[in-house]
C-alpha cells in the first residue's frame, strides 16, 4: 500500500472486474487480427486460449454489433476491405495505440494480466457514494 500510495486496501471484486476487462480486450485484439486477415481463425483462437467455435462467436458478435454484417459476408471482402473493417471496429471499441501496446505486452508475456488489472484499478478514479 505504501509503494503504490494507496490509502485503503483494494477490493478483490475490483481486481476481478479489471482482469475480466483486460481479458476481453485481448480477445478482441485477436478477433480483430482474424477479421483483418492477419491470422487464421484457429490461430487466433489458440492465441486467445479459447476454442475456434468461441472465437467465431466473438468475431460474429463484433461484426454484427459494428458492421451489421453476418459471419458469411466476411469472406466476400478483399484484404483491403477486411483491414478497413477491422480498423473501424478497433476505433469503435476504443483500442487505441497505448492499449494495444499493453495488450501485446501481456500476450507476449512481458507483462502479467494481474499487474495490468492492478494498474487499471489504481489509476481509476474512486466512485463517489450517494
């Protein structure tokens, strides 16, 4: 607590929530790599640590939510179209460059998921109770 200059202990549920958000951001990163054509579905699923079926669900969700596009229409796009679509989704999801660098560091093992979650909890503003 002294090292991080924290006045009160961090509640476990805040760390768990932040960890879940980081995991979802990592999964979105791999889903976008598949959408852009930089990875195959199996490769993206393996990198995210999920089944190809689950990765397909998440890709479908992102496509439907941001482009109102079904899964099957993705194969109709050329590489330029897939890249543009991935960039639009990336922008809409708020995966700016700093966040991408953090996600890449976690994916490569240079930073732990727990330390990123702790950083997010510490840097977030405390909520005021009414």
